[in-house]
C-alpha cells in the first residue's frame, strides 16, 4: 500500500502548516485537514487564514482545492484516509487529578474513538500532538477494543518540532523527523509508509527511527532543554544586573564554545508560547507520578525561573517609574509571544500587562499582527482579572506605534518584532511625557542611541 490519502485531525498551528507543506511536496497525495471548529475551517478556506506564518499564504493558495482540502466532514475524511494525523490541542488540565500540571488528553482520546468508530479499512494513526509518555498505549487500547473485521490499526508517534514564525522553513528543512513505532513487523511497515511520505523532500539521514516511548519522551525532553537554555541565560541576566556585567557579552562568550553553540541564548522578559510551560508542567507531573521527586524539582526550577524573570521585569518598570504606575499611561510594543506570529498564548506580554493594570496603569498596546479582539480577550480572561469592565476602560489598542506612544510615560518592548528596531525614536521621544522611559524586554534596540536622544533606558541583564 502506498499512502494516497491523508487526513489530519486538528486545523491549528501544527495541523494547518504541516499539511500544507505535505500537500505541496507530495502532489500525488490528497491531504484533508479537518476540525470541529467550523469557524476555523471556513477561515482556512478564506482569503484570511486563521494563523499568520511567513510563506504559508502562498502555499495554501497554491494547493487548496488541488490536493489540499479543509473540511468539517471529519468522519468522511477519516474513512477515506490511509493515514491519519492526530494534531489536536493537548492543553494543561484545568480540573481533576493533575489539574494545572498534567496534560489533558481528552481531545486525543476523542479522535481515537472517532477513528475506531468510523474506520472501515486499515489505518495508520499518527500521534503528532505533544502527549504524555505512553499516551500511544491508550490510543491503541481504544482502537484495538473497537477492532472490526478487515480493520487493523497501527499507531506511530511522530512529534512536531516546528517553531511558530518559522514554521514553513522548519517544515521544509527540519533538523530531524522522529518516527516511533511498535516493535513488530506491522509497526516497522507503518514506519516505512510514513517515512515514504517525508522522503519526498527530506533526506533519509534526517529520519530517526525509534520505539514509540522514546519518540514521545524526545518531544518533551527537547522542549524542556530549549526552555532550560532560556531560563539558564535569564538566571545569568540577574547576576549581570547585580555586578554590572552585560548578559549579551556573556551569552556571546558562552555561545562561542562549539559544545554549547550560540542559539537560544537570548535573555528576555521570559519565554512564552503554548508549549514550553505546558510541556514542562507535564514533564514535572510525569516525574512525580514515577516517584522521581529529585528530577521533578530539577525541571520545575526552569519554570520557576521564568516566572521570576517576568515578575522581575514588571517590578523594574514600576520601581523605575517612581514606584507607582497608578494613572500613568504606558505603551506596550508587542503582544505576541514572539515575532512573526499573531499567537499570544502564554505571551509574557500578558503577565506584564496584568501586573501594570493591577497597579492602576493605563495601557496603549500596539502589535503588528495580533488582532485587537485577541488582546481584549487575553486581558479580560478570568485568570487575568476579576474586573473585565475596568480592564477594557484601561486599555487602548492602536494600529500605529507613533500614536500608541504619544503622550505616554514609557514604552515597553514585549516582542522582538524587527519593525520596532527601525522606528523613528527621536520623533517618538518628542511626543512623550518626560522623563520618557524605554524598557527593552527583548534587547533589540540600540540603547546608546536612545540614551543620547534623552530616553531613560532599562533592559535585561545590564544595568
Ligand atoms: P491548536 O489549538 O492551534 O489547534 C488544535 C485544533 O484541534 C483546534 O482547531 C481544535 O478545534 C481542533 N480539535 C480539537 N479536538 C478535535 C476533534 N476531536 N476533532 C477535530 N478537531 C479537533 O493547537 P496547535 O498549536 O496546533 O497544537 C497541536 C498540538 O501540537 C499540541 O499537542 C501541541 O503541543 C503540539 N505542538 C504545537 C506546536 C506549535 O508551535 N503550536 C509545535 C509543536 C507541537
Ligand atoms: C518551541 C520550540 O522551539 C519548537 O521546537 C517546538 O516544536 C514548539 O515550541 C512546540 O512544541 O510548541 P515556539 O514556542 O513556537 O517553539 O517558539 P520558540 O522560538 O521556541 O520561542 C519560545 C519562547 O521563548 C518565545 O517567547 C521566545 O521569545 C522565547 N525565547 C526564545 C527567548 O526568550 N530566548 C531565546 O533565546 C529563544
């Protein structure tokens, strides 16, 4: 059997871009991305896609309705597919045992149940969502308990390693593709079938064959290592501020060691995004369940350092503005969790905004990509405020950085958008209340030039 029809359940940040790239690289395969959200599917079928990723629009427009389809007809798409990606969200549990820590696999389980119910021929089911360790066991249990004559299921683990903002680049040229399979002849066959899909554009040397449990753990471990590097450099930034060193210089010095390397050493206001925190919490929870308290404490520290960094930065803003921001107007440049995405999930900007709003500040917010409705939704969320009306009165969302900073006391850089580097800061300074402050939470601006203009400049990892 050669794979000719793929169904991907979940049309999100992973399912959408991944399947668009597969459709582009495999013109002989029909790829259908399905979702329970009719709104999301209609956005994928519209001129304005539900997510922003550089390069994605062109691919979707080229492949859509050729061999790439977005549909709400989940059952039909599962039925006709040879291979099914489960690419649904796996958030942190909000209730029950493991609340606030364990990963919620309800959506993955629902997919397995639907696949079991509607399948009428053999399927390869691929766990692409980031799951807990040994999650494939439960998927298999559900599938096998519903085994029908002539229907056999193989489960593979094929985690996704793309980063938002560079998703297309990552998918076209991944560092590696990991495929975990059952250690049986059928498992090996399924591995080969999925490999053949990737081999259309990815060299064989980049495809790593593992057992399912190694594959599942590799995904969690990779995110833990990446988050660890950020917390490590952020911890060094605290020391830099205390002794007068510059964390950028230290990072450069560390990164030149070829064993360490220069990437992921950018000290910041803290890491955000939908996955690092969720996956670390999950890893800590798994360690606790395995009765490995020392290991759990080790990884918990990575998260604790991130909370500390976000709160340190927010407190620095308040302290610098004469210990109070009540009634003061403050501009936030950037709301997305990183540049080149409109995604705000777990964005450090939300934490900074919450702290300032709690202290009575008024915020003017500008982000080149985040929709105003999303900013309002994030800042009026139950976890952020118990007084949403007051928040709405205290924020203004702008579509122009110059207007956003007009007559304000301070600018806070929360996202490292390239656009912020080349703004006319002399012009901006003229129209701000003096003394005018800049808090560069991403270390992207030229601080010397800003100081010459007259700004009071504060950043991370440097006095
Ligand atoms: P997302 O929330 O953007 O998308 C998930 C989609 O699944 C949603 O549109 C939701 O409506 C849909 N869905 C949920 N249950 C469904 C069901 N039963 N049937 C059909 N559709 C259903 O999530 P995402 O960011 O794409 O992440 C998906 C998974 O990939 C997560 O496990 C995440 O940890 C992992 N991951 C994410 C990234 C990333 O950059 N966002 C990178 C690597 C891995
Ligand atoms: C991250 C991983 O990089 C991906 O490999 C993984 O697939 C994905 O999580 C996932 O599992 O969801 P992503 O969250 O999209 O990707 O973006 P990153 O580039 O990793 O950035 C995460 C956060 O760390 C951002 O807030 C970013 O600004 C911050 N960061 C990153 C730093 O503060 N310093 C750095 O040096 C790098």
